[in-house]
C-alpha cells in the first residue's frame, strides 16, 4: 500500500496551564498520554517522541497580532501558507473573501486531486446543512471550502447510515439528540476510531474535522470538556488499535486554543498540539507553525 494520511482536525484545542479549568490537566486520558510519554498535553509538554508518535507544540499565532481564528487557522493548515500574515489579520470563524481566494489559488485537497490521487472529508452533514450550502445561505468553513474548491463532494445522511462516513461528534449521538434522527446508528468512541482508519484507507488523504471542542471551549463547562476529551481518548484507542505504522501517518492538529481555558469564552494564543503517528513521523520533526504541516504531508504522499 502507498502511504496515506488521516488528518484528525480538532477545532479550538491548545496547550494550556495546569489548572482545574483545563480539561487536559484534570481528565484521565490514557491513550493520549501514551502518545506523549505519560505527560499531559499542557503548555510545558515540549516535544515528545514515542516509538509510534511525535508531539510538537505548534504556533498558531504566526507573528500576527490578535487572537487566532478558525477561518485563517484552518486555511493555513490546508494551504501550508501563513494566511493571517497574507491577509493581514486573524479572521473567522468562516473564511472571508481574501481567505477564500487563497484557498481557490491552491490547497492540499486540490494538490492531491491534481496528482491523480483521492481525498475525502469523512464526516457526514445533515440535509439542512447541504441545503444551506447549496443555496448559498450558509458559508462553508475553510476546510469545507477547500474541499469544494477541489471539486470533492460532501458526504451525507445516506453515507452515514451506510457506514461510509462518520458523524462529526464521532458517535452519532448528536444526530439523534440534536437533529432528531432517532434511528441513527450509534458507535462507541472506540468503534468510531476503528471506522475512521478503515474509511481513510480508501483515500490518499482523508480529513476529519471535529468542532465540538471549540463550541465547548466557548460556552461549555469543565465537566462537558472533560467528557468530550475522554470520548476523544476512546476514539484514539480505536485508531491506534488498527492503524499500521507502515501505512502512512495519522495527524492530529488544531487551528487555535480554546477548550484548554474553560471559563474564558475566547480563543487563546496558546500553541496547539500536533501529533503525528506512524513510521514516517520524523518527516514532521522540524515543524514549528501551522503553515509547516501541508508541505510535510506533500512529502508523505510524494506530491
Ligand atoms: Zn471558536
């Protein structure tokens, strides 16, 4: 098998302080800690290397004043360019015209397609979301816009029911409780992790975005944040149980801090955790900012 990439993007996850309102300080996260030599994902974690993984605290500020935002942060990850610097500000949550122009110019989804390879966004969106996007009434986020710009289709309810997609909350619970699809199949976090890997194997580049971390960071409680990270820990135990380290790399990263400082309803300027899992992890060993990731992904895919 040629190496492939599974990127697990978490919105609003930074490296914060060892305080009671940081879920990374208080939650029991054995799987995440297995990726960082038992150390908690805090401000002082430093670079951590294990046999399987590499953790690098990554700069989301990128020399631009103001608090990092999703529109420009995601666009930076997916283009490999310092988008806030190029447009003169951190902007979000949705991309503005200047950011969309840069995403149209080039982005990693486009690059993959141009080289005759395949890419997919693994989460399914409900019918009302598709309606909003297709009618132009709602704006896609930067990674969604990048996908659209590359001519790749968004997955939907039918894909989710057939097991060809995952729910944005991993388990599918949100489709039942928030969207009213009371018969939607539910996965355990572990099963969701296994499915993420299985689905990623059908593509050279598979992207999965989880945005609840940012929502809880803006208006959630420490209990909700801790529960969410515990779910993610379960997802990662599923991922690690089936991922072969010689099949490519799994990348966890984020666009800016937020959930690590519960009670402060704004984003933070903290570094974010980037974790690379797989035999080729050292390709990423000199990354420093969010703009450094896409180029290394290109190296992995040979594009
Ligand atoms: Zn936010």
